[in-house]
C-alpha cells in the first residue's frame, strides 16, 4: 500500500553506505523485496507491480474479497454486540486485513483464529516491531552477533514467517505446473498466480515480494482504520453524518442485511461518499500510516528554505509532524476537520502529494493508493452502515506502538 523505506539509485550508481544501512536493517524480514533493493531490481519490481495493480481483473477480484471480508468482520462485531462485550477493534482490523491481503496476494484463505494463523500473525508483527527498533537500538548489532534478546526472538519469528509463506508458494507452484496445459483453467486473479503465469518461479524472489506487499497492505490499512474509528468515536456527530451518507449512497434501509449492504457498495456508490472520503483523508493527514520517512541525496541540492544538502547525505521527513504544521494547514492544523478537503463548490479537493505526504510523491508515489482507499471505504461503510461505535473508556489516553507503521499501543476497545 504505502510503505516507502526503499532507496533507488541509477543502475550505474553503486550502493552507498546509506543504501547498505537500510538494506541491513530491512533485509532479514523483507529480503530483496521492493522496499529494500535499488537500481534494476527496484525498477523491475516497480514496473511489474504497477502493471498488476492497474489491471481490471485485480480490481474486480480485490473488491469482491473486500466485500466478503467486510461481512465477516461485521459478523464478528455483531457477535460482540449480542454478548454485550467491548470489541478490540484494532485487533479485528489487523486480523481481517491480514486475511484479506493473503487472499488477494496468495489466493488462499488464512484463518487467524487457528493456531497456525495466530502464530504467523504474531510472528510477523513481532518481526515488524523489532525491524523498526533496529533504527534506534544502539546495541542492535551486538544482539544480532550474539543472537540474544530481541534479535534472537526476531530470528525465530522470521523462521516461522518464511516457512509459512514458502509452503504456500511451493503448493501454488505445484498446482500451477499441473494445470498449465489445461485450456479450461481460467486466468488466476491473485498476485502469486499471476507472477507464476509470467514464469517467475524463484521461491525467494516470490517470498520477498509477497512479504513486502503483506506489510504494505496489512499494517498500513489496519492502523489507518483503527485511527479512523477512534476519530469516529471522538466525534459521534461526524460518525452519524457519514453513516447517513453511506445509507443514501447505497440505497439501503434499516431492514437491509449486512450482505445486502456489502453488495450495494459499488464503485458508483463509493464515488458518492465524498464526506466519507474526506474524513478518511483527514485521518491520514493527522495519523499517517508511515509517520517517518527517509531519503538519500544523489547529488548536491538546496531545499526551498535555502538549506544545502550534499551528495550522500541522508535526510528524514515526518508526515506525522507535517500534518500538524500551521504553515501548511492553517491555524486549525491540529483539529480533525474533514471540511478542509472541499472547495467552495463543495467538491473534494486533492492536495499536492508533496504537502499531503501519506502516500509519498513523485516516482515513488504509492502504487496501492486507490487499492487502499477502496478497502478502507468498503470495510468502514459496512460497519458504519450497521453499527454505532463509542470508546469503552473515553478517559484512556492514546499512545503509539513503535513499529514501521503507526499502531495504537494496546489496541482500541469500543
């Protein structure tokens, strides 16, 4: 979706210290995926991924998966409502987005309630957290060398993750080989099958790409949805306004079932939910899924404020802080106000991606931006069209969990 810690260099440019620095931190988890490689490898993966994400086949397939997953998610919430229990909404989103991304990427159903699913999910999250901590852990290299502490635990987690994904790739490759000459077999829609159809059969290459897409499609979407529902709980009038917009756009009524609601969330219906779209975008402005990002300077340059950057220097910018800058967004920059995204005619107004940086900008703009918006809208529309949410503890102070993505520490009960 919008993970962007990769570094790109011209083919003739040798990998610099900064390139190796990031590669050394991310490689254990993400291998030679798009977020760690440079030059020709990055260009090749970007080109293939860009094509795949733009196909109508994947769009239709993913939308169907989103609707099915949204119904399952709503049913889980309904069970909690029936039993009068508080729901840990971030946990539900994390599991649901993982199941969804597995179906779209690998074409298999992952049940996060089984022992195998729980082990994979927890191992992946732990490896994610330790990977980010490497950027600030001054004893990280010592721990890795001695294989102790967080690094020892990470090695175990990565083994679980790799073995699980390798098993799926092996099974899918065997199936594809057996069915390749069968003219009756329909073209596959999941990403792994489409790569196999292009004769990309190196298990490690496929595993690295898949894990990069998982971290991009699972964590970023789950964290944004968590923050969005947190804001809906903080602003119940806005929650009601969006719920009414969903009902009007889909044409449902109080007697409509969850399945009927999900089926009514077409592309046309989503296009009509402008205030809903603005509210999700406002959430991303204040709580960007990737709160900090870094860049490497390939030649001497000067920033707009006159600050000189020399070739080889690394700089970081903070989308989280930028979303709160009054110089960019006005005196109400820290306020949650979806109306800021509309022009004088009441139409949604796109901001420059260099100002609203949640999805990156330029050549590295997020390939899955529309993919992400569609998933978040379908999930949220089904939930807000069916339930009303409020925090179980309105006095609890929200904290962040240190990960590659901006998660709510301890979850969010509603």
